[in-house]
C-alpha cells in the first residue's frame, strides 16, 4: 500500500510540474492570467458555498426566507392600512 501511495504522490507531483511548464510556455498573456484568477475565485466561492450547505446554511433558502418575511410584512402593513381607513371612514359617518 505504501508503494502505491508513493507512486500516486510521484504521479501527482509530475502532473503539477507538467502543468507549470505548460503554463509558462503558453500562459504568459494577461488574459490567461486573469482567466486563471477568475477560475480560482470561482472555485473558492464554490467551496465556501459547499461548506455553508454542509453546515446547514443554504444561502438560497436564507434569501427566500428573507423575501417571504418581507412579503408578509408588506401584506400586514396593507391590512393595517385598510383597517385604519375603515376606522377613519366610520368615524366620519
């Protein structure tokens, strides 16, 4: 098992060296560097979202909950306003 792990480690290190060499040979342009930075940021954001979901914090669910609470608050304000208008109308009569 140790030999297999060492072989996997050597293969991974070799792949990294090849990737670095390819980057140096073809990826010198500012656009390529910007693209790699963008990909790193997207991966980091995805990891953060994955950790949140694993911890039980679903950002989408939290946003939906916030929107639902806001809608309920607006509906309650409308009901209160209608009730106030009825009271004013009945006081005037």
